[in-house]
């Protein structure tokens, strides 16, 4: 899998991506609205195992590489999610603090949205957003998602559901 935008490359996971992604997911600032930091070593091992899957899954989170620096700056893609008893495909975007405010999340999320509708033929995607995460909310709105409802997650947190149908895009 490969999606290219003006400044970014989203591609299938490789074994040598594991350390950078594990570092991203272990960052408390990055994960503050997503359940907190993940264990770096467990994450690294999990990413290495996932990189060995053949063929790679169609629905997944992919490393986001900044073309100018060739560095992994984020993790973006689609995951299967159950929301209020309904099977959904969630668009997820996670970026390093060093690139916040540069429009990368919107650029990557927009590209994944197009991939979801045009390549995978999905009819609907959602994003679950913590109400305190204004930046994430702005990304969802910029790519055309609309607030649909609030949902109580198994963790006990209330999140906002932003949704977009292929027919609305």
C-alpha cells in the first residue's frame, strides 16, 4: 500500500519502522487524548510482527513519512471499530509534536479518506474525537466530516463521533 501526497508518503509497515512508531505511541503528549502512552518495547515488538504479515492488511494504520526529511512523523489510516454496537471504519491520525500545526494531519487524513472511498469502496468512515482535542476536531471537519453524536466508550470516556459517507464526499 502506498499513498503519496504533495509532502507525505503513507506506505505499508516495514520492520525498520517499528522503533520510530513505538517512540511516537510512547509520547504522553501524542497520546494524551488516546488513552495515554503505550509501552515502547511492547509496541516495537507488535509493529515488527505486523510488518511481517503477508500480504499486509488493507485496513491498517500506516507510517507517515515526510518526503523532505524521509523521517516517520506520524501514523495514519483506518481501523475496524465498534461504535454503539455498529461496525465502523475509524480514520485515525497521530503525529509527532514537532510537526503539529503544519497541516500534515489534514493532508494525510484527506488522502486516507480518498483511499477509503475510491480504492477500498467503503461507504462510511468515522473519527472518534476526545472533546478536549480541538486540533483533531478541526482535522475531521476540514476533510468534510460532520459531528454525528457523542458515544460512551468501554473505557468510560465520552467521545465525539464525526462521520462522512462516500455519497457526501
